[in-house]
C-alpha cells in the first residue's frame, strides 16, 4: 500500500491534481477499512494468469505439433507468449496461446493456412459504411453522415452470494454521453430498478448509479435499456489547411502535457516520437507518421487487465502488441510529445454481430477542431484510396457508443474502493461495504439492435 500511495503522489501534476487526489483519497479511505492493494493486485493477476505450461503447449500443438521448449522460451522473450510467476508457479496469461497466433507473424501464417483467414465482422460492415460516410460528407460539406438508431439492453449480474444477504450492492452502469455531436437524441427507456443518479457531463465517465440489496442464494441484477442515434464522421482534413497552434491556450497546454501513469513522457517515448517526426513541422503529417508506424508494428492481441499494468505505452513497446486501448494510449502519448493535442475517448463498438468494448481517441488540429482517431482500426485492408487509408485519422464509423471522455477519473457518485478497471469505464463497476467486486464475481451482457435512418 505504501508503494502505491507513493507512486500516485509522484504522478500529481498541474491539471491532473484533482483526479489523482480523488483516486488517492479513495485508496486511503479503502485502506482505513482494511483494504490492501497488494492483496487486490495479487487476486487480479491470478485471474489473468491461470494457464499452465501444459495447457498452453497443448493449444500450440494444434497448429505446431512438434513445438519445442526452445521455441516457447523464444516466444516468451519477445513477449509473444506472456507469462509470470504467481505464488511461486509459472503461469501464462489466459489468452496467451491464442495471442501467440496473432502476435508472431510466422505463427499467424501457420494458423491462417490451417483455419483460413476470417475477416473481422467490423471490417465487413465498415467496408460499406466508410465509403458512404466519405461521399456523404463531401456532398454535404459537413462532418456527420450515415446515422444509425441504436437500442441497447445492458445488464450486470452479480453472482449469487458474492455479497452477504441484505447487504447493499452499489452499481455504476455505462450510459451514452449527451455532449458528443456524433451521438444524439439519447433516451433512457427503462431500468429494472430506479436509478439514484445519472452522472453529469462534467464527469469523464457517463453512468447510471443504482443500489440494491443482495438476497441469499440469488444473483443481483442491474439492467438498463436506452436508445441513441450514432453518426459516422469524416472531416476530410488536409495538411495545407492546418493552422499553427496557439501554444499559450489552456487547451493546448492540457492536452500536450503528461497524464498520470499512462501518458508519461519517458526517455524512450521521447526519443521514439522525435525519430518518427524528425524534420516534419505540419501536425497532421506528424500524426500520420505516428499512426502508420503504430499500425505497422503492433498487432492486436487480447489484453490483460489495465489495472495490472504500470505504464501501458511502455508495456506495448516491450511486448510488441496491444489491444485497442493500449495502442491508443501509445499513439496519444507520442502525439502529445510531438506537440499535437490528444485525448482519450472510449465506450463500445456496436457493429452488427461484432459488439464489443472499444477505445479510441481524438486529436485537435487548429482550423479543424477535435477529430476522431481510432488507432486499432488503423489503416483498413479494404482501403481503395488515400482517403479510406487514413479514414480513421480524422473520421470514425457509424457504430459507436461514447461513454468516456478521459480515463482513470472519478465516478459519480465516487466509488469507495479502487475500481475493477482503474483506467477505462465500460463494463461498469460494482462494490459493497466489504469491498470492490472484481470481474470474476459478476458478468455483463449486451444486446444491441440498430436501424438505418
């Protein structure tokens, strides 16, 4: 606990003071109730790392029957096969074996030859959606197009007896933001119990807050149904249209500064940003160089929980892969170091039959304003021209639900114990007087229907 508090104190800087101080206050409050971060972190790691050597090797043998220990050791050294020691035993990340065939190029080809290459569901949808957005925005000279009306049924189910009988369970459900121009006409349709509050848009994490008493032998369920209209967006920005930044503004200073833990300007990241943008003065062209480099070098892989990682961009560099939030934080950090204002945005991707949690970001260009930037969607394989190649640097598809305008900020009302997801807020959060309820103690479910407008 002492090490955690010291680490959090070190990160308090400028405009991040209130957020970090609030988080620190929560940890100290929890500590006063007998909470231990060390024990909590140990539990989180044991949930993430639960595969034995033989289990991982058995999966690999399906594609590489004669796999050797030397090969496995080599993959571990490159970060393609993630393991760590837990309670004196070497264990592997629960998705380490499938990840190997996403991360290592040779293994990826072997799996594709045996299973065939299956296109991502989101790519198949965007193959149609993206060109339509571009053409519609060109015709209208506006940046919004191709709206979809989306209805979401979302629920959290706390497992029976995870909380003692009659104890109050506190729950924060994700809810679409109402301060995003790409996201309009948000309507709460119903909930299974009356919400006690809804987070104001001054909060970075948009949520509905509910409470309910646990009943012995029964799961505790929190559910919501809502609708909103999601627009695709494309700004069609060109390098020659970008104006110089006024570096004295509060916006510029805030969004080109460090941000505790996961947007830190370490020596390695400074050197990397300088090498990628060397000789380039135009902010859009700088961003394109960074965007392409991250897209070229870091394949998507299933990620361990963010709360178990000290510095996500450094983790991505060390392990040579990342999921959507991880590559987004790397991209945003490199942009900020390069003098491009950048901020985090996240929620869900709601493409038909490909619904999932998702993270992306926004960049600020003088003359264009804030524009979307989805690093993990990157440069699409279906891109037929330069506009489609860099669509996700200045544009975004129609299938999004924005919940968060930042990361790691306080919930409303504030949580008493550290969150299960200390960085992002998507699945929701649950706790009771005895502590936080981690992801292994509850399940989430989403059902989505959408219509063309």
